[in-house]
C-alpha cells in the first residue's frame, strides 16, 4: 500500500511527489502519456528543445518558489520580449512606450497617455468583460489591432463574452520596457524543462502510458491517498456536463536557416491568420545551431479525449466547475490539484506554490480541490 498515488506527472504532480518523498512517504506516479512532465515537456531535436505543448517561460515574484525550483536546476537569463505582427507591421509587446511610438509616432509618455485617455473614455463604470477592460486599459487602437483578433481566435469567444481578468495578465507601461512580465525572477531551466521534472521525480516510481481512470477501482486500493491532476469533469465521467477547454494544434517545421524571426515569440494578432503565434524554440536557450525549428500554434475547439490546454473561465463554466468542486469534497480520499483539476488558468509558479501549500497543511488531512480548501 503506497501512501500516495499521484495521477499525472506535470508540475503539480511532480512537486507533490517530490515533497511527499522528502517527508518519508511512499509514492507512485501514474502518467497517461508516454513521457513525464505534462505540458512543460520538451523534445530535443538537433540540440534544440522543442516546447512540445506550447511555449513555457518561467516567471515568478515569489521568493520561496524561485528558491525551490533553483534547488533542482539553474535558470538562464531569458527575458520574454515577444513581438506582435499585425498586417505585416511589427509592434513590441507588452503594451509600452515602444508600442505607442510604433503606433502613433509619439515621443513622450504624456503624449501616449493623452491618446489612450481620449480613446478609453467610451467605457464608463467598471468594465464588465474583456473588451471593456481592454479598451479602458489601452484604448481602441490597441484593442483593435493587437487584442481583439488574437483574443477571439485564442479563446473561440467574442471579447464581450470573456472575463476581464484574462487581459489583466498583461502589463501596460509608460516606459520603454519590453519585458512581457512584471515578475522579479524569470528564465528557462538550463538544459530545458525536462531537467527540472527529472530532478523532481528522481528516485520516485513512475509508470507512464497508464490511464488511472480506465481502472480506477483497482488503483484506488493501492494507496491511502490519491492526488488527481487530470480534468475534474472527466474524473466524474462528465456526469454534470462538460467543462469547456480550449485545444491547440502545433505545426512544427525545421528550417535551413540559422535565425528565422529573431525572437522566441511572434504573436499574429489579426483574426484572418489562423494561428496565434510562431515560436522559434532555439531563442529560449540562445541556441547557435545552423538550423532552426519553428512552431505555429493554432487554437482549436476541444473535444473529450483530446489534450485540454486552457480552461475557459467564463461565468457558465465557473458555475459548472463549482458543482464539480462540491462533488470533489465528497471524495474523502482524493486531492484535486493543478490546472486541469482546479479548472484554473494558472501560471507555473502558482501551480508550484499550491503544491507546496499542500505540504505545509499536512497532506493527510486534506481532500477536495486544492485552491478552494478553507484554511488557505
Ligand atoms: N493578448 C492579446 N494580444 C497579444 C497577447 C495577448 O490580446 O498579443 C491577450 C489575450 O486575450 C490572451 C491574454 O492576453 O488570452 C493572455 O496572454 P498570455 O500571453 O498571458 O497567454 P498565454 O501565454 O497563457 O497563452
């Protein structure tokens, strides 16, 4: 009998497993895919780590999380400074003085502010959705060119039907600063993300290619406690209905050139281009190879059985999630944690933070959805 059976070897599962082992608990990790690491997994080709399930850039302001991950792997000094391509013109991201200068040929922050202040006047009162939030942050020009098309293709919903918080992730600055994140710490694990996952799972029994849900009764008898990191609605056989996720399709290409786009990430912000971004993987680790690999990222409608990427945290899905969360509290043997089990648009550092909180709370006494636990 194991102390813990951990379903899923992504960041939540791997951190939980590592901490359980450190606490002297016996642990078995089951992974449905044929590799560990969840969506941070990378595939090495010709010395370049391909971010197989989409680009991951680690960033955090949390000292404890930063110290934690640095125990396992060093991080390089990559800073994400993506570009936006709108109808063939390039603009800096996030929205900052460089973007404003490119759009309006202005010189000072006061000039940029005057333009944005005038454009944002059409929104009165508290923004009720992503469109209103975006216009009230950056005005109509930026909304139209750099936000509307990108957001609607990414999420498959009109900006008026999406929650405002999604756009609040992006900084708006009146300085010439192209760092996409405001966090104090940022980087990519030296040697790639697989190093981090391998170090977390070092010495832990892992079985890949195993689907817990297909034989759950048998697996449940194998451990005192289950840590489930898959989709919460799938766990309950979709019995209250399906939660909505956004899917992704990746189209990766090898190019006979050293440097294709000069930066790791270029967003394509117009609606007419079907992909949201092109990633050139070598730039995450400052690769000097004579060839390069790029990946076009296409958002797609998700169907059960496919990889779920983004939870669509709008009102109706949140209501359904709350019902599943109530069912989860009745599963006294099971902890539900991570992006899919908590149905949350999480960044990596928050996933790690929550897995570490489980440890501080004494894992044995908790069950239900991690982020909803009362004592937090
Ligand atoms: N976004 C946008 N234009 C961009 C980049 C982002 O409108 O060029 C908006 C969009 O609504 C997106 C949100 O900002 O869903 C968050 O973007 P982020 O880059 O954080 O998304 P992720 O990297 O998690 O896919």
